[in-house]
């Protein structure tokens, strides 16, 4: 029986497909056209490319492939959250059933509709526990005492905005919030912080309070490292055990080369 993969933006869907396939699982992917990585095709047993907003096609593809289990991986395109793409009837019902258009709220509503078709959404960490950030420094450079103060301060603030289902990251400098992540994503949040403040800063990435680990798990990677370096450098602090680090070897190599600190807390 294949496991379904609902593939959004970013590197996480490909990481899942590789990890699940390596254990002998047959993976069937439903992927957003123009957003999911085309490299997925080489690592899944089957794939159905769909237009963003076409929920009925996605559900039927998973059902027809025999999927009773599925995992969501990757970010939802902003166009869905902003309502700037055409939605089919099922997608409109999902949105109407959700209390808001925030990511976790929409995905919880989608999970209820998948269950009606006999498809159970699994914890997004399924097959990906090896990608979870451990506690402690991952780079040779560790946070300074002042940076630890910003990490602890930023973690409290990030949890607070996460409780409102706004975002999962904040950028902090000397206990001042420089930028807060919303639907634009962490990389864009860091870029915005770099325009507002030159010099090193601390990026704090956390899971949301009452985080539903079936979807929207925080992710960092080489892109996060490069964006922070371009924004002035500093520290990436990620909640240990609840944040994925994708392409870990490249991310840590880039961090060492660019003098960026990565730490799990």
C-alpha cells in the first residue's frame, strides 16, 4: 500500500521521498505544478501534478493510487493563503470550513476532508526524524552570552506569535524585534530584517504552541544560512526536536564558511 505525499514548496518533499523510499516504502506524490521540485519524479513510484487550488484532483489521485496514509511536506504557496488563485469546489469548502486562512488552520480543515476519503494524515516527521535539529551548537561558533539573551527573548516572542498562527520565526537584535515572519516565509523575513538593520542579528525559529506535527513543521537549511549572511550574519537558533534542517551537510558547511552560528535549543 503506497504512502501519499502532498508536495508543496521547498526541499522537504524531496527529502521525504528519498527517506521513505530508502525504507522500501512506495511513495505516490501529488505535487503542485510550478512549485514542487521536478526532481521528485526520480524518487517516487508515481506522481500526479496538479494546479494549485485543485483539491478534488489531489484527493482523488491519492484515493485512486490506493493511499490510506499521507504526509504533507513543503510550504503552501502564498497564492492559496491570499486567495489569489482559482479554487475548485472542494478547496472552497475547505476554506469555508476553516476559521481563517492561516496555514495550520487550512491544513487542519483539509485533513478532515481527507479523512472522509479514508486517507489519514501522518506526523510530518514520519521517516524524517534524522533531519530534526538536536540540542546544542551545530557549528564551531557558539552563541555569545548576549546572543543567548536574544535567543531566550526571541523564543518567547516567537511562541507568542505562533500561538496566533501568524508565523514561526522572529529576528532579534539586543532584545528588539527587528522582523516577524508571516506568510512570506523565513527567508523573506530575514531579508526584510537586513534592510532595516545592518550587522549581526539572531533568527529564532520555533514550533507553534499546540503545533500539529502533521504539517507546517519549521524548516531551516542552506538558504536560511545564506540569507542571514547576506543580511549581516549572526545566529540561527532553532527549537530542538521540532525543527528540520534540510541538506544538513551543505547548511553546516556554508555556516562554517560564512561565520554563521547554528544552535538547537
